[in-house]
């Protein structure tokens, strides 16, 4: 199989979707640990009021769709740049 822009974009989208679901479940199960982890990853930016009630089905679906779309676009742009610079 040849690595193309579309293949790379689809792989990024699938990986992003799987990541989104795992991350969503992590926030549901351990909200305070998730907030602490996010704070460390975001250079100390604090998020308050995080609890499992904040994460409903709407957040899962619409947030996940946005994440998957951005992951697909990132993969496509990466594939395009690989093709461009490999000439």
C-alpha cells in the first residue's frame, strides 16, 4: 500500500477518534486527575468545575467530530508536505 495524503489523513482521523474516546472515558472516571494532568500539559493553565456531569453525550459527539476533522486535516497537510518535500 502506498502512503498517500488520503491514507495518512484517514489514519490520523481514526487514531484521533480512538484517542478522543479514551480521553473522554478518562475524564468521566477520574475528573480531578484529568484536570491535574491537563493543567500540567497546558503549562499550568487551571480548569475549574470539572466533574463527570460536565461530559455528556453532546460533548462526546460534537467534540469528537471536531477533533477527528482537525486530525484528518493535519494528516492531509502532513501528507501533502511529505509529497512536496520528497520531490
